[in-house]
C-alpha cells in the first residue's frame, strides 16, 4: 500500500503571501493526498483565497475555520488532529515549498523506518521572495556537530537545551499524533519544539541539510525574525533578532516544567510507545534540575549538595559542568 501524505497548514490573515505558498503546494512533483487548513478566525481575504484554490486542485482541501482565535500552538494542534495521512508535513502560510519537497521527504522516510521525524534546512528569503544569500541553518547556526547529536540517541537531551527544529520544515510519521497531542500551551516552547521533543523520546530524528522550502522573513510573522524595537534591515531581518527568535536556550526553571510535562506524557502513553529509556533519562534530568532549584540560601549549606551532584556527573550531562556548579555555589 502506498503512503499517504497530509499537509497541516495554519492560516491567520495571510492573504499577502498565502497564494504563493498554495501555488508551491500545487506544484509538488509528488502531490499530497490532502491539504488540511485551520484558519484562526482571519478577517482578511484568506478564506476566499483558500476556497478558490480548493476548486482548482485535484487533491482534497479541507478548511476548518475557528470560531475564535486560538493562537498558533492550539491551531496547529487542531490541524494535526484532522490529518489522516501516514506522514504529516507542517506548513506555514507565508513560505514557498520547492517542487520536490514531499517526494524527498517520502523517500527519506521509506529508507529509514526507525526515523519518526525529519526537519530540513531552508533558503531564507525576504518579504518580496528574494533570497537574502544564506540558509536557515547558516543563520542559526546549526553546526554539523549538533546535527550529529540530534541524529544520535541523545537527541532528547539536545532538544531539552533549546529549540533547533523549525516547524515549517518538519514532517513526521502520523502514528506519533497520539503521543504529541494535545500540545500544551502553558510551557516555554511552541508546537514544533514540543513535537520534536516527544518524538525524539521514542524514535529517530533526521536533520536533512537540503533546503526544501523558501523560508520567508517579514515584520508580520510570529516566529522567525520577530518584530523588535527599531527598524528592519534592508534584507528583512531585525538586527540581532534571528537567533533569539529561532534558537532560544531554555533556562533551567523552564526546563524543569518542560521535563515534568514530557515525563507525564510518556507515562500516560507508555502502553502505546516505548519510552522507558527516555523516561529514565528524564528522571535523571529532573533530579538534577530540582536539586538546583531547591538549593539552600546559605553557601556553606549548598557546598556538599553541589559536590555530590558533581560526582554524579549530572552537572556535566544536564547543565554546563563545573561552570554551573560554581554559579550555584556563589550566586
């Protein structure tokens, strides 16, 4: 039986760029079996553009309009819930897909049955679709050493440190929907980081260095080169904002909340997904983070606790080694 590919797209007042994105989906050398769109109560002509597109293409387009604005995380949660394919590719409203994107992703999944999620590099373009001369991974940067760690059995630990997986480039096996849904909206991360984190606990992650989309940066988007105080540079980027927006590091109090949520989800789904090994590592991480969060106020009282934690090597595994230990002792 051949694979079925679903595209989960979220829209909100996207009329300016939505047409080009939809055209790029229609131009795929390997068409999707369905395009699922959840519109987050747009007030512009987004719905009209989608309806006209749905009448013009041969594959089904299922559009669901929210009665009220849910925000990106819960809107993507809803879109994923409607998808019925074997693979699901996430899709933003303002990018442009290269024609071989779905074909390339399907081929990679077929050759790597242990891989649950693939994410790729992307060509960066500005508001007018012109290349800015670099890729997403060059801008972050996402170095080869980090990609190797993400592709290893330590991907879970790597992803806990901060977001490296960009949802607009992501596709995953639909059988993991029951693991990642529902997506919490009370954590320091959004939908793409949550999906990657959960899947990395039970399956392989594949970073694909080939750019398969044109990733648009503009002042109106939620993630990417976020709008900051000051003006945008000529290439469409707010100075200094890109890394902060797409590659933020999670402070340990936020990692503590995140680890508790991931632990609970793995416990809740343990009969369907083999996450015992990951659960053990998360328990170790939690023990370390809770120790740091509950250090006594007096420095002399902290010293034996910090020394003991150093001897377990958890400072090195889950923080910045001796640097973090000295910080905990002195501050």
